[in-house]
């Protein structure tokens, strides 16, 4: 019996409504099976007509065949009309009545065959007609029992009219055949009833499953919307959360760079460690929120793995040595296709995790070819991860070997970020581990080729000089604490600083200035409608010079990308993770995100000031 797809959008509010829905689906199934019924009827009628045409008057055979074909045509037209109308549930009952009438007409036509095509004094031909007719009624149960009233309307006249000639013949043998035919009728009806009941049960189960799926889908959608809303709230609120932390970090760095007695320096060091821990937690939470909110965009390039490994070795060599670990990097000439910043963040988190949880032995960074892919791997001789815990390590705040929640062992967010970043980049991450021997984290990345590598702008070369003495910096920041903190920090680096809350205020303070500034630092979002890129452009126009500039931002929303010079490893598009920077579309200026790492700020300032860019700008014609 052909089944149907259940539309769960028309929910049932009670048993009666559900029964109506089930009946509607039965009627749809009846019409869905109707082509098999009328095609089978036409073929069977043609067969009987061919067999009996020479044994009965041709007029009788042709008349019955015409009636059978007309009935098939009526059922075909009804089927076409139903499919064209595609009636809703509340209007489908009348189509059920049409099916009953159609079934009754078909039953009369086929029952009449036992009378019209009755061959006198030829019992074998009579039995052939009877078997074909009743056999058709029995086999039709598979197609027509979907809607039981329509099948009953067909089968009753078929059996009764077919048995009538035998019951009225007078002979005992024919009477027995007629009674046997009628006795077979309840068996056929019982069989059809079972088929109909099975279909009703199947429809009911599928309706229930569809309702459960809809409910689960609604709950999943609500959970996803709540998660996105949470991430968006955290992302938007981060601008306000970043301001005090940004100012605090700059003030602490200024204190550290100032001459202090030993005791006070120790206190400042303790404050520095607390601020660093707070920044680490804040950055990790914001990274998770950005990735969940979908505002991080990947920028695929062909990059040499050797550069990534060398940078990570430089970053973690001292930490590993302090713990008595051997940090080894295997040499490689392989290139991969990925986002350079995000891939470096993935490997960095894996290396940090390995160094943090390995107490003795070594940590190895390397890679190996895998066909058209490259497996980037981090090996360690740490405690290992049990098989039943390997999926958990990629969940937030999961730390298997830190029951006391010692913050020196991290926050349990590094691998959660790895999981999200690999999913964003389309990379596979694999974990192999043996308890007591160590672990291997492997990230599979598409292989690149040397000829496709990105050509770095000369500006991106790292400049070794960090002496900023005598540098004139203009600072435009709307938030007083952040503005004062930036001024104090730059002053400790021997910079001359002019600070203002807006572009207009800065122009006022520059009235007597007789030199071109060396640097402009502006908040990306200032008070009112003013923005940092417009202020930078205004100040550059004021001095008719391409003054190096950077923006400071507490926002995490994506900005449209634009072509522009790249500086010191800055990317080109997308929203960076915490502590990273990108070149946005606001004039192609590099953007540092709060809270700013002072070392990264100083490196970027140094690179901007000493980059081989022409600072001359064409004079405007007034």
C-alpha cells in the first residue's frame, strides 16, 4: 500500500481533530493509489473481453467493455481534479464522498460482469469470470483499502452481483459456488480492515513524530537564537567593558616603565599579573562570543608553515625553558592554504595547552604531508587524555588536570576556541592520546604551493628599532580615562604627546605647532557622529602629509574590507580575535582592539613610524 507524507503544519488540538487529520491523510492516500486501480481495471477488462468475445454476443461484450472504460475515465478525471485542487484538510471530506461514489460505480460495473458476461451452460467460463472479478476485488484491497468506505462501496456490489447468477441457477454445484463467493466476502473485508488499520497507525505515528520534530526544531531554533542573542549582547557590550580594562592596562604598563623602589615594583608586578589574567579571561570570552555570533571572517592565503612555527617557537621558548621542557620545531618547506592569523591562533592555542600541561619531557611542533593536505601537529609528553574525555576537552571551561582551578593552568577556553576556529576554516582537528605518555593534536589543512604564496608589502617587515624618544604623537580619544592612560604610557616611552577629546579640540591645540607629527592615534568611534578615520584624514590634510596613524577600537562588528597597505602582520578583512589586529575599510588604517597589549602597540608604532612610506602629500590648490 502506498504511503503518504504527513504535513505536521496543521496541528491537532484534540482527539477529534487528530482523527479528522488521519482521515484526510487516508483520503489523500486513496487518491494517490487511484492510478494503479483504474489502470489495472482497464487492463483486466480488456483481458476478459478478449477471452469472451468469441463466446458471447459481441454487443454484450462491447457494451460491458464500454461501461468499464467509461468508469476508468471517470476515475481518471476525478484523480486529475483532486491533484489540481490539492484540497486542504477542512475541504477534503467531500473528496472522500466522491471516492465512495466512484468505488460504488466501479463495483457495480465489475459485479455486473458476472451477469452480462454469463456464458450459459459453460461452467468453466463462468468460473473464469468469477475468479477474475473477485480476484480483482481482493487484490484491490492493497490499493483501495486506504480509505475503507470507498473500498467497501466497491467490494460489496462486486461480490454480491458476481454471486447472483450462481445462486439463481438452481443446481447444487452452482449454489455452492455462489455461497462460497459470499462467504469469501467477510474475509476480504477483514483483510482490507487490517490494511486500513495499519495505515491509520502509520499515519498516527508519523504525525506524532512530525510534531516531535517540529517541537525539537522550535526548541533548537529558540536555543540558537538565545545563544546568538547572548553572543551579540556580549559583543556589543564589549565596547563599554573594554574601556576601563584598556585604561587600567595602560596605566599599569606606565607604572612598570617608571623608576620605582623594589617593594613598589613588586606590588606593580602583582597588579600586572592580575590584569593579565583578567585580560586573558576577557579576551577568551570575547573570542568565543565573536565566533558564535559569526562575525569572524576567514581570509585564505598561501602561507609558509616555517614562518608560523618560527614565530611560535620564539613566543614559547622562554616559557618552556622556565618549566624545564624542550620545545622543538621540525623544519619544513611546506605551504598551506588558510587564514594566516586564524591558523596561527589555532597552533598557538595548541602549543600553549601542551606547554601548560606538560611537566617534563618535550613539546614538538611539526607537520607531515597527507596527499593534497598537510597535517599540522603538536606533540607533547604530558599526562595524556583518557578516551572517554577527549570530546570534553573542546568544551568551554573544561580542564581535566586542574581540580583546584589554578589560573596558572589557564581557563579551559583555548581548545574550545580551537574547535570553533577549525570549524570556521573547514579544517579537521584530530586528537590522539595515550594516558601517561602524551598527546598529539593534528589539524589537517589544504596544501599550498610556493608559487601561490602572498607577496608581503615591504611595510610588513619587522623593524628592530624601538627607540621612540622625541616622537610626537597626537592622541584623540573620547573616553577621559583611556585618553589619559594612553598619554601617560606614551610619555613613559619618551614620546611627546598632545591629547584631545575630538578632532576640533585637537586642531585648537595644534595652533602653534611648527612640526609635522610622527603619529596619530585615534579612537575608531568618538563622541557624536565623529569617527577616528575622519579625524585622521582631517589632521593629515591639515599638515599636507601622510602621517602614520592607527585606530583603537572597542567594537567587534565587522567593517567592509578595503585594499590598503598592510603593517606588521595585519590582515586584510574580517573581525580579529582578541589581541589581534586587522586593516579595515576606514581609510585602510590598522586597528588595535581594546584592551591593547602595550608590547603590540609599541611594535606597531615602531613599524608605522619607520616604514618606508613617503610622507609627502600633494598640496591642495586653493
